């Protein structure tokens, strides 16, 4: 069996610079969806949107730019 060539890929420099003085924040959005129209699913959608928005806003290296909801 021939040996496989492995290529190491470094992180994108812009991402490596996050958190350093003068670096811009990473713009982050979320996607939430439900697969049926049951009342339980509507609660799930609300819980998802609340969770993702709070999760993104808690990270000081991220800028919250929106939420796409697919109901």
C-alpha cells in the first residue's frame, strides 16, 4: 500500500489574531429550526433562539450578527 502524503494546514491568521490588541471580532450568526408544527416544537424553537443568542453574546471575541429561524 502506498504511503499517503499528509499536509498540515495552519489556522487562518485572522482567526489566530482574535483576542489580540487591534484584532477585529469574529462575526457570528446562528441557525435554529424545527421539523414539525407541534406546540412542543414551538417551545423548542424559542429555547434554541434564546440559547444561541446568549451563547454568542457571552463570547467577547465574537460579534453577534443575527439569527436565522426556519420554522
